């Protein structure tokens, strides 16, 4: 998913002279952005250095090496929130040592929105082909569901779809323990789902774009991922399972809308931590979110709240 974002961002930075061929691009990543940036750098003759999460597996490290990227991984840590803070601190250390490196700032630089404009256009085109004669165009009334993460994918898709005139209801998916939508006080004993939550404020998250937020615990997301593979033959990651779970619920609430959910990556790095535990998966028909009106009511394993395009919580506002 991040490939379209990284390619467009690098292309714009080259076109505007912010970077030049041969420069070193630097960023922190829990996985798929690292791969995307390495691909973009390889294509455009740039060097790439990644400060990676403890969740980055051997397969991805090998791919980065093949693409010529250099990689350093945080020491093992049971707390992924601490892991994220350590990665950003390490990036700042590297910049102090190498001020000529360009920090991509995937969490804060809006240049990462650009790559999703053609994706939004393609989405409207594909949905327009499915129109039933006499019915409202499915490409005009969309419920878009996806992990929030850096904010770029769901935020950008909603932005470009709305700009084209579509009625978009944007549903963000978060893990418990994430500061982004104010659930940092609720800990999931299993994990903060890599890539869709954060322990630090992200400038690319435009809170006022979101209509609804779902918070899912590891167990609920696991059930969603296993169901995707069993029922639909889609081998996708844990954040995709969480989005699938939320999308099914939103579809049941309003069957007249076309529901689209973002599946960010494949399930390969979750083979042991998720899919090997498939016997623990609960049928999705047995799961339902707890409807809440405030973050003080949040509780595992799954909650849903109408966000109503409200601004960011104070603790989620990124410093300039």
C-alpha cells in the first residue's frame, strides 16, 4: 500500500529540488513503508537508510538488502510504544551526525498524500462500472474503512474522493493504547498493532476528516485476519483483519452504501504471531463492538465511537 505514497513523495521531492540523485533518504518504519521507500530510492538512484521496529522480520530485512538499503533495527522490546519513540530518537541522532540526509517524515510530511490521488480516481472508476440501472452510483456513496496509522492512506483517499464529489463516510481503525484518538490509557496485553497506532502525535492525521473510530484488540483483529483467509482467500496482515472486522459492521449498519476497506500488507510477517494461532479465532458473527460516547468508556476487545469530524485530542496534536 505504501508504495504509491513513497514513489509519489520521492518524485515530488526530486522535481522540486528538495533532494537530488545520490542523496540519502532516511526514515523510521515498522515495516511496509521501509520496503516502499527502498523501492522508490532504488528506482531513482537514491540511497536509503531505515531505522526499523523490532517487528521487522528476516524476510523484509533481506528484501531491503537486495534493494541496496541500509537498515538498523531496534533492540527487542516488549513495549512497541517505547520502540516507536526510540526509533524517532535514533533518527534524530543520525541527522545530527549526517545533516545532509533527508528525513522523509512519513508521519508528518503531507507530500505522502499525493500518491493516493490516482488510487482514489481508480476507485471511483471501478465502482462506477458496478452501477445498477436506476440505482444511486456506488462510487458516490462510500464508507471508507482503514487503519489510521500515519494518516496518509485513509486521510488522502477520503480527501481526494470528497474533492471529486463523492459522499464519503470515513471510518478509522485504531488499536488500544494509541494516542492518536485518545486510547493511550487502555492497554492491550498482547500488542499495539504495528502500523495503525501510535505513541506519539502524527501531523499527517487529519482528525476532522473522520466520522467514526473503531478500536480493536489483538484477539479481535486476529479473528478478522483468519476470516479473511478462510472465507475470502485473502492472506493479509493484522491491521487488515481489524479493518475487515470494522467494515463488516459498518456494512450491516448501512447496506445502501458501498463499503471499501484498506488491506495494507500481506500476512507473511504474521504467520507465527497470528495465523499459527488460527484455532483461537472467534467467528465474526459472534463479535460486536461496544458503542461508546467518550474515550473514558473504552474497553477491550472492540469499541466503536462516532467521531463526527471532531478535532484532535490535545495529546494527539503534533508540534510544528
